């Protein structure tokens, strides 16, 4: 929580002039993005957040016209709240009351329907046209005594997020296809200051070679019990139910309003102004160098509950898109558990899985029905990339043989006497060719039979590899091209690939892939990557073995125009497949990882035995696009040796490792200096060595340090941090959010915080230091009363105040005890041995009638 406080103090709210009466603000905390990062690390099939956003942008664009051109249907989301307690009676502590829970549902409905307490007049404000209803039956169809409430004795006083993810959620969650799961808990341990977090939606058809279903067993929203609802066991300033509104926004796909970065970051909604940071106060601020104020009223900022009132139209479009396309979210809109349809009878909910999603031709896939509510009929359909139905069959479960390579979608329609539902999974099954020669090449000149037995992998069914009327080195008429340039949509993060037929390397002595390519960067952050991957199990897993991107991939200067290469703007690569020698079932994927940069062209893709093309000893040669690097950088070396070597012996002065036998090694350099590189390359006919003296220059990193202008940091007092050792500086909180730039930062702190300073040299090298800043904690002084004498708790020095004004020394204002002669408000400021001051709570005292005993400690 300290980092959040640092953020607030670097952008302090307007405070009263009398600092004695300024109290420490409490600040919103949300771990959704941290939770999302952890889930993606644990489940790589989720893809990256960048891939999610790229795919999300495509889907929003595809659905925007539909969403804006018709009247919306109000969608209902059924809710179950798992009330996690430690044995307390209902209504006590964490075992919150039904009334408190219902007050939260009321807030969600007001906020997402733009009415009641959630109404706003902002021109960007939107009625999302979704509503939340308490489930009336459990997953077995039994009526609930308390609609939408599942009380759980967790048998522990508090929960850390890891225990919630690993233990609580999997053991208490109800079917996320039919219920939006919410948990109310007492957070503890390292998460004691957490208000809540949610799981982001996943997207079907995300790029990658596995279907993306996400972590279904942890799906839902977790909220601090005393920040849930607006009546009952709640605490200010998060007593208005907006913590749940914020976290449900994440669950529906909304990002934080500041884009989890600085002014250059994006929350992917055009009608939410950029913000440099989260805001914790409901006061006007323009944190970015533009003319638009931060939207502090947005539910996805960090402001107090009473400030929040806006969901924008673009946020609405994003939410409604998620509810159309995201697994589990889209099923919820047809769930009937809030109408008594949780068990049998009820409309069936189509759900299915398969035993494998990746096979070779001639293999089988078992389709497994997992639909709820007892369907009585099933119809399956296999579709191609254009949604044409290729085959249909019936039966609850089927085993189907695929004899043609390709990428297929699958649809299941289930019915019973109560109705019908359907579910389609796009690009669900990938079938690779089980036949093919060991050596072959594709030069893209036979346009009537292009890429025979290859699979064009285009999971998002949009732009893909296309034939181009330009050829490598001008030798021919055609190549294949991937358009990373066009602005029809944002392809950032998407993977498209060409997957070879089966390659049998059991009798290939020196296997190689050879290809020619042309590429120009767009410039700046927009750059693309070529990745080669291999599979030996019919595509169930693909492993990258060669990566070339950015400057390393470029064969021409950067251009902001649509890149079409000239005959001399091509290069070639030959990549050894020796590590696959002896394998009989190899598939290679030639993949384009898009960064919305510029066009990538490929030609003369060949799989050969290098020994067949070798007529002399290998002649070593190599290159790298970066010969000047910073200490701590990696250098990627590309082998250009001729005559298909089988042996490489590299020597890297100053590098780690200092030697390598890989064809294309990545070497780490940590010490500044000028360093030699040597390469021996050889084949069966011989080889030689080449040495490049002083080939790599490694620049030193700046040595950053921080000084503080105070030996003791007292709560609420300004402190200045000064950076030295670099030319430019950036300051970050412990969530990785940039909070300031420049040599000095002045902050007002109230508790210990951790921040990171990044320093940059003029050459662009950077280093960082992370610092713990300890704030001396002070006790709030108490006031006791005896007769008309007010006495402060013990300290070194005292200053009494009456109605906000200091009492003079002559009147006893600097003594521990004060004779109160006039009715009014009294407070005392004290000085402790640490050198820090603190102020008591203000009390009202009347010498004639005394003081309310609840306000002071009476001896």
C-alpha cells in the first residue's frame, strides 16, 4: 500500500491551511493486474496481455457497428456471493447480512444502468444495459434459502490472495458458465490492505497453438467484506459499493483508467482521457500534457466511492463485446439460475471439450459433451475458416477421424423439452499433414498449387499470409507476404504461421531450413518478429528455436510507407536442424509475430540436406545488428557461414558464456569494454576460423544513488529526494507505475514506502536502484480530563489549540496540562523524542457542563 500512498503524496490534494487537522487519506487498492500477470505466467495458453488487447481491439471493431446500430437488449448476469467467514453469526463480522449483500447488487445495477445513486450527466456516460440478479437455485437446481448467497466457513481468520486462488476458489466456486462468482473475505498477511481483485475475461481464438479457455476454476471477483455494499459492516471511505463496481468492471474486460502506465499508456477506450497515474482524490487534475482533465469520476480510477459515477460509451462497447465473445461471459447471458433454471428442468447450456486439439491427418478426435440441464439431443458441426459446414453428426459423444489438414471450428447444439442452446469454438482443432518428403522447397511460383499439404494458421480469421508479386533478388515473380502495416485493425501480438507438412529426418545427414526474406521496420515501438518453431507430436506442442526481429530482421532502412522490397533488399538465412536429426515426425511453423510494424516477405523456403549442397569447406562469417550495447545486454549472433557447416565453435571475449557451439547464440555482456569475437565453422570437408577484433563495445551503466534532505522522516512533512549519477531519471512506485521524472522529487509521506529510481546515461544505458523509505511512526496523543483541566499524554513539548488557533505560552498553551476556561474545540500538538510531531483528535469541552466521556480517556 505504501507505493499507492507515495503516488498520492507526489500529487497532493488541496489541504486546509492548518495542517494540524489534516488526516491521512485511505487509498484504493486493486490487485487485478497483478493477478492477471500471475495467471498468464501459470497458464501460458492464456497468451500475453498484449495479445488479449490486440484480439480485443479486433473484436470491438468487428462488433462496434452492430452494437451501435441497434437497440440494446438488457442482459442479465446471475450472481452468487460466497460469504467467507470464520464461524461468526450471520450479520457479525465477515459473515455479512443478506441486506448488506443486496445493497451491493443494488449499487451494481445503478452503476451499470446509469440510474439512482450511480447516475451521471457526463456526456461520455453510458447505460451499459446490463443488470445483475441473485441466483435462486444452486447448481443442482435446489432453491436457495437466501437467494444468491452461499455461506462458507473458511475456518481461518483471514485470507491471502494465494490461498484464495489455490484453495478457496476451486473448492467453493459454482459453475462459472451459469453464475458470476463473487467472494467476500477478510484479507490478511501481505494482502491485508487489499480491497479486491477480479479475473480478466479470456478470449476464444486467441493466437497460439492451443485453445485459450483461461483458468476457469478461479474465475470471479473477490471483495473485502467491509467494502462490499453500502449498509451493514462497512467502513469509509469505501462504503458506497464502488469497490465491487470497479472489480466487476475488470471482470467484464475494463482496464484501469490510467492504462496501468503513464500518459503514453492506453486503457483502450478512446473516450477516457489519458492519465499519468491513478487518482486518489476527487479533485480536478490534468496529469498529462494535454488540455483534457483526468476522468476522476470513472469507476476504473482509484478515487473514493463517493466520487465515482461514470462508465463511458467506449467502455460499454468493450463490455458488450466481452459478453458476446468471451468464454463463460457469453454463456452467462443465457443462464436461467436467477429464474429457477439452475437444475432440471431447464434450458440446456451447451458446453463441450475434446481429448486433443492438435493431430495429424488420419488421427481421431473425441468430442465430449459437458452440457448442463440434461439435453436429450445433440448436433455437432465441423466448420472451416469461412464458417462453411463441412460435416455434421449427432450423439452425445463422438469420435471423428480427420483426413485433411487444416484448422477447424466446432459447434455443438443441444436441446431438450425446455429449449435449445448452441456453442461455437473458432479455430478449435488444428490438423497437420502426416505425409511429406524429407527435402522440399516452396518458391511460390506455382500459384495453381501453392503450399501443398501446408497449414495456413490464422486463428483470428483476419489478415493472413498472401501472395505477393515480388520475388527475392528479382529471380522469379512471386513470394509470400504478411501485412503488418495496414490500419484496418491493430494486429499487435497476433501470431500467424505457415506449418509445413511432415518432415522425416531419419535419413538426413545435415538437415537445414533455408529461406530468403525482406523486411523494413516502421520505426519506433512498431516492430515485428519472425519465429521458427518445431513440433514432433503433431502440433500438440510447438517450441521456438530461431527468433529474428526488429533491427536483426530488417533488410532495408525503416520506412513509414507500405514496404515493397527492391531486388537488392533481401537477405537469406540457413538454420541448422541438426538438433532434430533422426526425428521422423517433424513439423516446422514459420510464424509472424505482429507488432503492427511493416510488411514481411518470405521466399525460397527450403528443407534440404546441407551435404547435398556442400562442395567445399565451410567459410565462417557472422553478423549482429548491435555492436554497441550497454552492460547487461544480450547480443544475438547470426551465422552466415557458407557451405552448410555442421560444427560451430564461438569464442566471446568478455561475454557469458565465453564460448558456444550453437549456430546462432545469444551472449550476455556485463562488463564495459571492447571485445573480440571469433568463430570457427566447419563441415565434413573442413573449416576455418575468423576473428573480429574489438567487435563488440559494451558501454558502462550509470551509477545512480539517492540522498534525502532529512535524517528523520515524519508523517505528513515534505521530504525531498535527490538523484545523482545519471543524466535523466524516472521514479516508479512498487507497482511499476512511473510517478515522476527529473533529478528531484518532493513527497509527503505517511508510512513506509518502496520506490525504484531508474537513471539513464546520454548513450541510453540505464540502471536502477530500489529504496525503502522508512517513515517514523507516531502515536496520536490522547487528552484526559479532570475537572476543568485537560492533560495531554506524555511527550517532549506541547502546543494547545482552541478553535483552531494556538493558545499562547502565557495562557499555558505549551504545558502538558491546560486549564480550560471557555467552551469550544480543543486539540494538542506534541513533539516526540524522534523529532516528529502529532496532533490529537479535536474535542469539544465546556467548563460548565464537562466533556462527553466518549471523547477522552478519563482517569
